[in-house]
C-alpha cells in the first residue's frame, strides 16, 4: 500500500494533521447534527428529513476549517444544477471533496458536477487497468487527480428510535473515483492512511523544490575569470 505512487501524491500534498483532525471530529460532528435535527418541536419524520442537510453543512464547514488550519486552498464551488455548493480542497494538483455515503464501498450519489470532476481521472484508467495494455504506463507526475473523502455510520431511522450511533459503524475513507463509471479505482481507510504517515519519508513539496531552485547562486565562473584577469594585469 505505501509503495503506491498515487497514495504517495496524497501523502505529499495533504499533511497528516488534515486527515487526523477529520478522524477526531467525525463522532462529535455526527452527534451535533443529530442534536440540532431533533432539538426542534417538529415530528421525528421532519427531524430525519433535515438531518442530511445539517450533517452536510457541518462537514463542509469542518473540511474548510481543516484546510485553513493546514494552509491548504479551499473553494466553494457551485454545483452544475445551481442548487447548492461544495467545498473543494486543492493541493499540488489534487482536488478533494467530502461526501456522506451509506456504506464504505458505496459510490457517491450521481450528480453532474461530480461526473465533470471525475473526468480529470480519465488518464488513470490506463494506469490502473492492465487490460488496456498501455506501454509505457502514463507517468503520474503532477497530473490532476480528483479525490473523494467518504464518511458514514448507522444513523437513526424511522424504525430505529435510538439516537445513539453504534461505535462499530463509523467509517472514513479516501477514494479515487474512476472516470465515467460508478466505481472506485482505489479506496483506502483513514486509519490505514494514518499508519502510512508514520512510516512515510518526509515529503518535499513541488513548491518547496521550485523555491529552492529559485535561490540566487554565486557565479563562480565569473569570479575565476576576474581573478585571472587581475593576475595578468599585475
């Protein structure tokens, strides 16, 4: 797992602090969404109907705050249907959005905007599918990749009146959606990723490398020529 260059791109672009914060905040965010939804005088059916929207708003804000804390860029991008917006976190060519799903292997609900976003992953099909027999395999480099951060748990339902979430049902995963198909090329759990961070070598970002190369350097050749000229003049 830790030798996967696609995973290496994520580890380099997103600091451990970003993912660890979201792991730690998942349970409190869920509890808050339930508390807000069921705090009004409306019926249980009405509470369950507003719960997804409140949960989504809390997570959108949380991922934005996590990005700010880690010095990453976050944008509020409108959906193609202009019915809502979505927070997108960008870092070193990677674009990440967060979504609630009912199960750890379930694909995000279809939407035109997500189709367009996943379109940038079209080149990855030639990297991950051996049947395409592409030679040479496309280099990953700094090419754009669209990522989904998937979260979920066993929330209250009409038949389950308990407002407490089973601790064993929580999941948080990082997935790379395939272009034009309802499947994931890769789907890693957050806990697996946090373990990889511990063993991964310190990442040097592309930005840091460019800044280092841009530092002024002494022109040793000019100095040698100058000294040589001074010696001839004497």
